[in-house]
């Protein structure tokens, strides 16, 4: 899968987010898995995740 396809999938998943942490859990996990394909280092260094500067995935801020 190309970088553009991964980015497009991430954007599609983001459009499905409801803002409810419990309902969005699986979608957030899918987004994170796609981001790891683009930036494998975020698994061990979450601060390296600079995708859209959207805040902390772990704390939901």
C-alpha cells in the first residue's frame, strides 16, 4: 500500500470518529496501525507521531 493510500485511509477513518472514546476505540486503533506503517518509530517513541499534529493518541487530548 502506498503512502498516499494509507493517508487516504486514515482520513476516511477520522471522518468516522464520533468523539466518544468508547465508541471510537476500534477506529482509533485502526488509525494507529496505519500510522505505524508510515512511521514505525512511533510504536517505541509516541512523541515522534507528527501526523496532522492532532494531539496525544494515548491520552485522548
